[in-house]
C-alpha cells in the first residue's frame, strides 16, 4: 500500500532535527508508512511534498467529513476488508430520513426522537449522527423551510436530497457553513452539482444506476477536481447492496481503483415498510461497508442495538478497551465501606460500577489490571487468580483506608475464595453474586449487617 | 465505463453435513465462498435456524420470550411440537438446562429420558445441548447418545475436557457432534484434529466457536468466525472446513438491556421489540460472518432472520 518507508524518507528534509517527536527522519518515515504518524508533525516539509506523501500514504478509502463544528462526522478512511486484519476506522453513521412531504408534527416528533437518542456505553457516546432531508413534494419552498428548521433545531450534520437542482443549490448556499452532503450528482446534473460542491467545499454524493455508471460518474467528478465524494450504486435489495458494497471496497483496496476510493451511502428506508426489517437490513450494511445508513425513523429499541453492534464491530481488535488499575471510590465512602474487586476490562468496569452506583451504597471498587480481559477470561488466562489478587490487594493501599478486612469477589470466582484467604492473612473473602445485576440487593444486605 | 470485478480465488470448500435421519434430513454447509458472496461462489444450503426447547420450565426469562410458549412451557414435547407446527421450525435444539450442577442438577438418566421422548416425537433434526459443565455434559450427553441410538442427533457442546468420552459414544451410536471452543481459531482447529484422531468422521462434525452477543463480546465471535472461514476457503485449512453453529439465544435474553422495562429505560424503546431485535441483529451479524446453524428463541426474531437469509440469497436488482 502506498509508498514504502524508504521512499518517503527520500522526500524528507533529512536533518534529523527531532521536531516531529521521533529522533530521526528515517524513523519518522517508517511511522508514516505504517500509518502511526501524521505528516503534519514535521514542520519542515514543503506543501508540495506533503501532498505527494499524504496522497500516497492515505487510506484507499478516502476520509470524508460531513457537517461542521463539534458534530462534524468522519466517514470512510478504511483500509481493510476484515476487522481482524487490523481494525476498521470510522463506524457507520446512522441517519434519520425526513421528507418535505411530512407534516409538521411528524417532522417534530422524529426530530425529537433523533435528538434524544444519545447513549453512553463504556464511556463512549453513541448516537445517530446525520439527518437526510429530501425534497419530494415538488415545492421548493417546503424543502427550504424544512432544511431551515433542521438547521435551527439541531446542530447535527445533514444530507440535502433534491432532484430539483435549483432548489438544491439555493438551500446549499443558505446553509453552506454547515457543510451538508449534497445528494446526488448523476447523469444530467453532474457538472452543476460538481461545481456547487466545489464552490462551497461541501461533500458530494454521486449516484449511478449500477456500478458501471457509478464508476463513470465518479471518475468525471474526480476529473473536475472533487475530492470528497460519497458513493450510491443505486442498489435497493439486500443481496445486491451487499454485492456492490463488497465490490466497491475491494476495488478500492485491491486495485486502487480511484473512482471507488470513497465512502458509501445506503438506504434501508427505501427497501421496506417494516421498521423491524429495516433494522435487519441496516445491520447487514453496518457490517459490510455501508458508511451512511439512512433510516426512516429513530426508535430506541432498534437504534440502540444497532449502535451497540456497530460499536462492537468497530472496536480495535488489537486493544481491548480498558480502565486504569486503581481504587475507585463510588459514593461517599468511609472506613467501613465495603471493598469489591474486579478486572479492568471496560465493559466489566462500567457494568459493575453502574450497578454499585444504582445501589447507593458507597463502595471502594478495586480495579486490578487484567489486560482488558473479563472476569472469567482473565481467570482462565492466569491473570486473575488468588496469587495475583493477593499481591495486588497488599500493594493497592486499601488497607490504610478501611478498618475492616472484608473483600467481595465476583461470583464466578467462587472457587478461589479459600486460596485467596490464605494469600491474605487477616482478610475474610466474601463471594458476591455472579451477575452484576444482583449486586444492588447484595450490597444493601451487606451494608445492613 | 466497464469495471473489472475483483473476485477471490477460493481454494477450499466447507463440508456438507447431513443432519437428522431419513425422512427429515437437512444438509448444512457446502459453501464455496464467503457468506452470501454469490457473485463469486455458491451457498448450496442457506443457513438454518434451530428453535430452542427447554427440558424444564425456564426461570428468569423476560415476558416477551415466555409469551409465545406459555401454553407448552411445562412440556418439552409439546413445546417442540408447537415450534414445528405453528412456527415452522426446521430444526429443534433441546437445551438440557436443568442438568446444570448450579441449577436443578437432574441426573443423567432422567435427562436422557426427556431427550428420548422429544426425539421420538419430533420429526425434524434434533440438537441436544448440554448445560456447559464439562463433567456433567459428559455424563448426560453420553446417556443421550445411547438411548437415542441411530437417530443422528446433533450433540453439543463437546469441549476439550470431554471430547473423548462424548466423541467415542457419539461414534458408537451414530450421532453428529458439535466441537466447541472458546473463541480461538487455533483451539477450534486443535479440537477438530483431536476428534478426527478419535475417529469421529468428517461428515459427523460441526463447529461452535462460542458466542458473544451484541454488547457482550459479539466482535470476538464475529472475527474468529471470519478468520475460520478465511483459513477454510482461501488457505486450504482442511481441519476448519466445517459448518458453524451458534447457541445465541441464551446469552441474548439474559442481558440487562433486554430485561429492562420501558419504564426503567424509556430511551431504549419498546421492551419486546428490543429483545427481538437484540436476538435478530445478533443473528444477522453472525450470518454475515459465516453462520450455518443458529439456535434461536423468539418466533418473531426467527421470522426476521429467515426473511433476511432469503433476501441475501437473492441477487435480483430491484
Ligand atoms: C469474549 C470472550 C473472550 C475474549 C476476551 C474478551 C475480554 N475482553 O475479556 C477472547 C476471545 C480474547 C477470550 C479468550 C479466552 N477465553 Co474467553 N470468553 C469470552 C466470553 C464469550 C465473554 C466474556 C465477556 O466479555 N463477558 C462480559 C463481562 C462483562 O463479564 P465479566 O467480566 O464476567 O463480568 C460480569 C460478572 O462477572 C459480574 N462481575 C464482574 N465483576 C464483578 C465483581 C463482583 C464483586 C461481583 C459480585 C460481580 C462481578 O458482572 C458482569 C456482568 O454480570 C466468555 C463466555 C461467556 N459467554 O461469558 C468466554 C470465557 C470467559 N473464556 C474462556 C476461556 C477458557 C478463554 C481462553 C483461556 C481460551 C484460550 N485458551 O485461548 C482465552 C484466555 C485469554 C488469553 N489467554 O489471553 C472461558 C472461561 C472458562 C472458565 N470457566 O474458566 C469462557 C467462560 C468460555 C467458556 N465457556 O469456555 N475470551
Ligand atoms: S521534524 Fe522533520 S526534519 Fe525533523 S527529524 Fe522529524 S522528519 Fe526529520
């Protein structure tokens, strides 16, 4: 992929000044080649060379930004077919569909649901990110009014969709600061919309009726100097979308086929009237290469599992999410508060601390470094046995903060309790429930004793 | 503009495994490409869904999961019958949950008798799934193998700790085994080799890479499945060329997010639909990674997944 470290090195200043944070230009070049450094880190490279290197070391699927300010979202930037090859970069963006044919009430209701759908999980905020606004009433004033309303009532980014090029241009002009995605350049409007996107530096979607047509249009737009494109192959059946998405991604990665080196947009909302089926289709597209996934509505029971699944698929397989090894104080603890231990896998930590929180019992939660493994996985891997827990408790400093000597361990570790008491003379080991959901009841009982 | 479709040259193929017995056979496997990559290979047998039936009344299930089975929940035979007659189940998976030493801990002979009854009364391929305790499963599943002689049951999970005992008995009574390993491609391959050495024949083996569901380790299962398929289809790894089965419903319906009511968590929407989608979307992800058999629970989740399989098997344009 791209230039080798040596090829990049040849273009660097070769002064080994170290301003990039790496001791030598060669070392910096090697990092660039493997995507571990940003070209901007070296202040002494000319713009021209920067572009050359940047282009060559860029991921085969271009990163495109939609929206402005805090809510701008990145899509694309992908360099792999399978997450285990390294990792996927930018999770797909779930998008709410609004039409200018909808009445006020429907629009307001959907916008409220969209704005409310914000979830926090393992410390990460997940939410649907974009709104697609389609003009299909035939009245440009309705379209413009709807776009204005969305602009006012949310700071999310959006997609402007209209076959009426005039209306579309006017609306883009009116809200160009929000950097909307313009949808979509196709046969007859290609140049007009291409120029519009260039004039306002907005990303542009391009749609063909099939892959061949799409490639042709995208190539023309690239030729016009457009850099930020989003692809729609026109497919609207599950099987065909899957096929097109795979071919687009493979062409970009394996053949460096420039017209397909962009993120994509897909429309489950146009493929069924049943919201449950729509969620299934959206899920398929989440796993296989859809970048913007447009949904007819946002409902908690479907968007939440979709976001969660997408967070799973897009986590870095080489680095489980972890929290710091230390003593966490939950609530107003004192020297009599219970002491509980678990591992540093983010998911485990957030589940357990959440349950402790809701119990309202102040607790010292000891987090031991288990290299990001869950309780049983860590135990099976030899990172959460009686010996290592014993050592950890002694050096953690918890003994100076409490008067009692009682330690609650996860229910799944019941088999180690005897051995752990031997490792920790003077301590009593209590086996907690297996599931964290039973912790509040357990803690209340414990604190009453 | 013509584009050149970059196709993969697959060098391997998943084995076709015949499940069930004469009159109710189903074949699974046989893929010569990645999941639903029908533009460059074939999937002669689309993935199948086995409906769960429990050997005793389940505890701790959310209302939505009980509701469809409320009238048959005390009787595994009637339960299986309803799954087949009303919901059109292609396969049944009998969950021997009450054998669990941490639960009711019913003895092996009692468990085997239940399995026998269900097997006698069920005319679709039958999976009998242990509680996951290595030693107890060895006892129970061996008894099941014996008493259901010649039925070609699908027996699982067969793990590193009990494969000798269960494997040998399964061969003697002509059943198919599920080789189960904890989300690790090397362990999966290793267990298949061990079972091969034991003389479990290649047409009597399917593999279970272990389940992680949405929000709880889905990504690990997803990736290990993709890696297994990659090794099987493009690296001629003959010991991984087996169909994949996943026991997913159990883990889905015990998650906190499925159990929360709408009053407790208004932002998570309708509780019933949420449960159904947690199950159906977990299944959908697993299909995209290479599942051949999915053990599922809720009829509406199953209907969604069946329809999705049909759609994915179809290459029509519009
Ligand atoms: C995903 C997974 C993995 C992932 C790692 C995920 C991770 N970050 O830990 C991978 C694929 C890497 C993995 C590897 C292995 N795994 Co693994 N893995 C799982 C799986 C499917 C889910 C684990 C998980 O994420 N759970 C979710 C977290 C939140 O659960 P948790 O930490 O236990 O927390 C819960 C409770 O314990 C409780 N709780 C937590 N803390 C506390 C504290 C107190 C005081 C209380 C009261 C409660 C409490 O609250 C939480 C929610 O209820 C489980 C099977 C399963 N379905 O559970 C197997 C499992 C844990 N793995 C297992 C094994 C054997 C292994 C391996 C050793 C296999 C191998 N030889 O390679 C390796 C070891 C890792 C290594 N060598 O590096 C076994 C363990 C068997 C056993 N009983 O000891 C399991 C149970 C699978 C099985 N049935 O065989 N695994
Ligand atoms: S800052 Fe630039 S010139 Fe200085 S060492 Fe790094 S790469 Fe070389």
